[in-house]
C-alpha cells in the first residue's frame, strides 16, 4: 500500500490560504514603514513569530523600516530574543503598515499605537474574538502562530529565510507545541520544523537558550512541588501570592513557568498556576489539560485560548473554588 501524500501539509495550507497570503505579502511590499505588534506578557510564540517576521522582511526587503514593539519579557529579552524597539510617538504620525500577531482580542495588543496605522493586518491561530484588521488571517488548526508565519513567508515569490529568521520561527513553534508534545502538534508542525532545520539552525543552541535554568529557578520548582493541591477529580494547582513571589525572587510573569510539572502525572487531568498580579490587582491563571478542552472554562473567568492551553483571571481567591469546581466538572464522569 502506498502511503505517500500527493501534497505536503505545508503545500496544502499554502493552497488553502493562497489569496490571503498574496494579499498580505502585497501589502508588505507596498509599505516601506512597517511595525509588528503582538500580545502583552509575550510567550515564545508571540516573540518568535514577531522577531522572525521582522528578520524575514529585512532579509528580503532591506530598504524597509521595520519596528518591533511591545513589552519586553522578564527573562526572554534580551537573553533569547532581541529587546523591543523604543519608538517615539512621532514615528507613528506618518503612514505605516501594522501587522498584529498572535492576539485574538484588541485589549491584549501590547502597544495601542497600532490604531494609528493606515492599514492593519491581523494574523493569529487563536479562536477569533475581535475583528480589528483590514486583512485577517486566522487558522486555529496551527499549534503555533510561527507555523502559520512560515507558511506565509514560504509562499512568497523568491523568498529567502535566513538562519536568524528560521531560528526565531523555530523557537516559536517549539514553545507553543510544548516541544512537540501538546495535542495540537500535527504533521504540519513537524514539516515546519523540518523546513526550519534545513535553514542551518542550531537546535541544541536554541534549546539551551530557551530552557536553561539556574539555582534560583530550582527553589521556585521546589516550592511548587511542596505546595500544590489536587482536587477530587484530578485538577492540580499551585498558588503564588506576592509575598511568595518576593521570597522566591520571581515576577508575576514567571509564575506559570512550573505549571507543566504536572502534565505526565497519573491521575492528574488538568493543572493550573494561580499567580497574584499587583499591577492589575488580580490573580492570573494558566490552565493546561491532557485531553479535554479547558478553554471553555477559561472564558467563564475573563480568559480563553487553545483547547488544552488557556489563560484566565480571577479578582479574588474567593473565586478560586468556583474555578476548580468548573474544571472538576469536566472530569467528573471519567
């Protein structure tokens, strides 16, 4: 029996999105001033797709002025990704193209100056919440937005993908697929990784940059392992109040770094980090699951995301039992 496919997964997606890919690349060619935006509190995929696209545009159209903006990550920039550009308000007074990545709703776009753009392009892989782009490309079948960006740039005529662009797209792909372990990982994900590795990237160097830890990180992990809870139906969670964050020398953004300690534990069906946020006076929650979708529960608590990886927030720990109860209901009959 012949199992060979007529088309690769990448070719199939390029055929599916061909009109949008052409429209987006046409706008990139049209504008000499481009600013790339993404969501606040960025992760590997948000930064990888943003920085990777900036490199690709500069590599193929070196006369264009390309800016990347948004909040810097507490540890990823500049250790893994370059620091964001510091751009004056005056820069945005002249016509420019805004490309907004990995952001389903307007409220999470990290820099509000995207609104000043003459033309706006939204590219995302989350379920659509807000329509804010003149062109919108949304594909929820992608494990990462970086996969979609690779499809887009590969479809451009005479495209060139440098080692720098490929490295950033690879880190974004790895980050949102959980190193190719999450259920969202598909044949397309692996084909994307294969193509990027062919761009002469050093995956060992990239993994070291992404996942290197220090002694202080071990202390945070030790705290989580000694202070977690498991509900009746297998929902594991840990709580990081501000005083604990201070003792562990971590920031709110880093509170979710240990959430996946529970992903391969028998009897645990979903797992969460609950981290106090002094700036927004709330508790930020990252939720993960093995199989059953948990993003529906996240939407009940001012959040959302992917079926097996979502975010939410509560305004008081008094609301935490209700959150855990809603998650418990998903596994009550297992």
